[in-house]
């Protein structure tokens, strides 16, 4: 019979898989709440940031900084830039930004945030002690969200360095927000269990395992705490405590299979093998890629053997062998497809390929023959992170191809405008030839001089209307006629009255007409100025536009090979990353195959043991025949 598993193996795997977990941590470089945006370009970068389009936010912010368009937000822009680099995995660039801030900013709040992000960056790069040193430089000016995250990061550093007592001290002293308390208790409980202080850790894990959970994330945490606690009790050989804790795990949750396996082993520890068969038989109907399900194929015949149902045990072992053989064949096919390059593209067929989102995980895989293996791969954090990089490289490749096409469009636009300019230029030159601004200016000067003379001499007739000037001329001509001197007195009197009335009317209208004439001259000056400016602009365009077109064409021509070079670099990196992921996928699938092979060996050994034992028992029950002459058999 196979030996029961060492529960320490399961517990260690569980705790290592869990590590230190945390709630919804704030995004890297989250701006301080209530920031007043004073520079438009900084606000636009924030808009892209809050849309979770980190790539656009990063590129726009870089352009704005280089063009000196964020003068009122220099420190905030640097923090945002460093955080975006950090989120996008550009650790060296991020570190340079934060160190630059620490060297140049006297603002305590800015320095605290810089130390925080620098410590977080060092932790992500595995520099645990350096991260703790950075966290130790933080004062009391962190924003609330970052201050809430800080103790969790410090605890993670202590755990990563094996200092579980240090992690316990940090978490015990942590006055966390409500949303973080459950995670703190879970992490502290895990740390205490790792220190073999099971009773202390159990109290915390049990508290998390009994909490009210409103969200799916909280329900998963509750299940995880119950699973960790249950296996801790199994490791301590306390089946009575392990079983009720494991039964609290949801049957439809992600930890149900391991919980069912643990419930069965709790019954087996209590020598109740009949009860152990219940959860183990339930497990056998689940996905064989789950290691708990694989173990159930050996646990069921093990329990049957302990119940002396040897025939049923043999059948179950034989079924396990057949199932393992079939699955190993399927794994060989999946490994072949992974090496053939069809596995990774299948993961992206339904993806929204937004470039540079701060947090991206593939939560669903496409339906197909390899779906169960894809789920297995994506459950591995290292593969998921590597695949995120692969996805970003694919998106970057599309982005560069889009820019290559844009450059072609821009080149066509420049050619179109150059052709249109060359086509319209002769007609414009012909029209310009008919316009002589100097002549118009001379005419304007003559009009201004006439107006000045009329105003100076108060020549009211000079501003008369054409009709008035015609009547005035007729009166003057009549007075100058030689025969007018001998005209009748009544006619002369009438002439005098008409001339007086007309002078009265002209004099009364003179001031208004002089003012209107002055306004008309001002309007004329503006129009002439506009005409001169337009003529100068057109004249400049005749020489400048061809130069501008040439400049645009040169810039486009210079950018095209740069994009081509970047495309080649991205393609090479993408190929290497694809090779790395394929190797990881093959390694994981091979590990699954080796696990099945190991279980297969155990099943064959158990079968051989049962056959040998059955043969021995049969031989002991068979009488030894006597030889002729009554002698004993040799």
C-alpha cells in the first residue's frame, strides 16, 4: 500500500504559494488626492494614468517634461514618471528618477514618497536589505494609501529574508485600515506557522477563516486561511481539529480540491477509511491536472485496501494506471504544440491588447483542446509575469507598425500639400501682380492730406456729398456768370438765400463728416496693414513652404529607419521571450508528466505488492503434496 503523504509537503507548498498577500494596493505613483492641476499637460498625463493607459501617460509625460510644459508640477511629474517606469518594469529608469528626486527635493512629502517607491523597487528586484533600508528612511509625510501599504511591504521583506519574527513584530504593531486587517492576520498566521508556533498562528488563521466575506477576493482569502490551518493541524496529526476547518472551504472555490483531499486524510488519520472515501471519490471526478485530484487516484485504492476490499483496490489502481497513461499522452501532445508555437498565441486571441496597463492578468483562457493546460500555466505567477511581458511586446510591435503606417500617411500628406502649393502658387502670383500696395498707400496719403486741409481751413464744401457738391458748384457758377450782375434783385436774393441755407447745412454736418472721414481712414489703415501682412506672409511662404515641406520629409525619412530598428529589436526580444515562455511551459508540462509518472510507479508498485501478498497468502493455504515413498519434498 502507498504511504500517506507527508502533510508537511502539502503545507510547505501551500504556504510558499501563498506567501504574503495583500489587498487592493494602490497603483504605483498614485498622485496625492486633492492635487490641483495647474499645467494642462500634467493634467492630460493624469487623465491617461487614471484610464490605466500607462504607456500613453508615460510617453506624453516625457514629451511634456522635455518641452518644459509642467513647470508647476516638477516634483509630482517626476514621482509619476518614476512610478510609471516602475509599473512598466523599467526598474533602472525608475531608480534613477527616485534617486534624482532624493538628491534635489527638499520637500519632506516628496522625499518620503521617493523613498517608498525606491524601497518597493528594490524589493521587487530581490534587494531585500536595501529595500528595508529605504523604508527605514521614510518619515511621517506619506499619503494615507501608501502609509497603509508600507507595513505590508516591510513584512514581505522580512519574510523574504527568513526573518519571520521581524514580520510578526511589524504586523502586530500595524494599525491597518479595515480592508487590510484580514490580510495582515493571514500573513502573521502564516509566519507563525512557519515558525512552528502553530497555536499562535492557528488563532489568527481561524479568525480569518471565520470572517464575513462580501467580495470574491475576501472569500478566497477565507478559504485560503482555512486550508492553511487545516493542513497545519494535519501536519500536527490532529485530525479532529483539521477536519472541521477544512470543511469550511467552499466546494466551488479555487481551493476546494486540496480541501477535499485534506478532509479525506483527516478521516484516514482517524482510521475512518470508509469516511475518507467520500471526499476522495468526489475528487476523482475533477480535473486531473489538479495535483490533489491526481493523488486521489491513489488515495481511493489505498483506503479500499485498508478496508480489505482488495479486488476493488486492484480495479482502482488499474484505472489509475490507465488514466495516467492517457493523460501523459495528452501532455505529450500539448508539449509538442507548445514547442510548435501555437500555445502562446491562443492565449491572446480574445485579449484587449492595450499597451502598458499597470496591472494585467489573464483571467480567462480560450476554449480549446489545450484549455486545461493553459489554466495550469497561467496559475503560475512567474509564467503570468513572463506572459505579461510577452503581451506587452506584442502590443509594442503593433504600436510600432501603426506608427510605421502613420509615417507613410504623413509622407503622403506632405507630398499632397507640396503638390497643392505648387499648383496654387502661379494663380496666387498672378493675383498679387494686380495689387500694388504702394499705390494704395499713396492714395490713402492724398486723402488724408485733403482731409487735414479741409479740417484746418474748415472747408465745409470739401466734405459735402456728391449731390451737395453738384448744387454748390451750380450756385458758384451762377454767381460767376457775367450776366448775373444785371439780374433782377429778386433772383439775386433767392441765390443768396439758397447759398446761405446750403452753407448752414454743410457747416452743421461738417464735424460729424470730418469724424467719419477720420474713422474711415483708420479702417483703411487697418485694411492696408492686413494686406501688407498677408502679402508679406505669401511672399515668405513662396520660399518658406518648400523648405518646410523638405524639413517634414527629412524628419519622416529619419524616423522611418529608427522605427525599423526598433521593430527589429522588439521582434528579436519577442522571439527570445517566446522561447523563454515555451521553455517554461514545457518545463511545467514536463513536471506534470513526471508527477503522473511518479504516481504511475506508485500505483504499479502497490499493485505488485497486492499481487505478491495475494500470492503468498494463496501459497500458505495450499497443502504440500507428499512424494512417493512418504519422503518430504525437496
